[in-house]
């Protein structure tokens, strides 16, 4: 499963465009903007943007968004949606370990558990470092991921889930040891009866491990809270973790304002 994500993240295998409604996307975007202290016109990097649902939603609200993803199929759908809506958003094919940006963005997003996919833990750290490098001094990272601690205690080994546009079967197996992770099997059944199957790998992150990785990458002033679809102060009861962190400002300038937990 070294590069499982190359074959997994395709519209024909993992139908991302069919799994979340436009209404849910707008709800997530509104909550994101409540937590993220950005003015309209800010430049935002959406890492692993998928079909561009958050990128396009933010673009409609006056932000300058660049979405990056490895999946050509997802990027094609994102561009199609942008053209249909008359939205100016930039979508590029990138490996998140080699983004190729330097000091360009006011904020970077990594949402919907789009992190922890690589077999080597060092590649996760490289990803965070690449995002760090992409930000302007004082720029924010928002990372929203499943809480591994909650999953280990409560996740079902097998579960059918009704989505907006069909059914999804999830089967999960936890791998312990010094580098814990989740190995999952997915079956998707669309309303038209079309079936697709795939396997995935996701590294196990709880709050402690995620904060440690962010600090290694150079981020400071890290605030951890509940995910976008949860109460912001859900604490250990949260099923997800949203990390808000900042790239430090140069010491020769006035210090950056501190990240604060949203009220």
C-alpha cells in the first residue's frame, strides 16, 4: 500500500463529489471563517483540495484560493465546477510533499482528514514543512483530521453509512506498534447501483502526536479544538481535531498576534 492514494483518489473509485452536499460544504466554510482570522482578499492554499468544494466556496466569498491535489480526475472536476460557476480559482497538480511555494499564502488548509496517507512518517513531517514554507510569516495553517483517540475507542470495525447520494460501507483495522495507523476497506454504492471498492491507509493521530508533528515543522501558537462539524470546545469527546497554528513572524518585526481559541 505504499502509494495506494494514487489509485484510490479517482472519481471512479472514491466518488468524492457524491459524498457531501453543497449545503454541508457551505456550513463547513462558514464555521471555518468563524475560526480563521482572515480578511477578504487573503490568499489561501487548499492542500488536497479534491473536487474543490472548499476552494470554490471560499472563492465565492472573496478569497484568492489556489487548490492543489494529486488526482487529475478530481482537479478536472474542480475546474469544471469553477467554469460553470464563473469563479476564478487556481487548481494545480501537486504532491503535497513537494508543493513548490515559498512565502506566498496568508493561510493554508488541509481538511477532511487529508493528511497521514504516506507509509513513512517522515513524509507526513515533510508535508507539514512544505505547507509551513508556503505560508507568509504570520500565516495560518488549519488542519482538520479524525481524532485517532476517539476512533480507537468508538469506531465500528464495520459500518454502513447513508450519504447524500448513496451508501458507503467502511471496514477498519487498527495497526498498533510504534507507528500506529488505520487500514480501511471501502465499498461505495451510488443511487444508480454502481459499486466501487478500495483500500486506504491513514496514520493514527491523537492531539499529542499531531501537536508534536506541527511543532517539529516549525509552527507555533498551536490551538487544538473540535472539528468543523462539531462544537469548537468539544475537548476529548470530539470525534475530530482541528488544529490552528501559525508560522512565526521574524524577530526583527513586531510579534504576530497570538492565535486565540474562538468563542
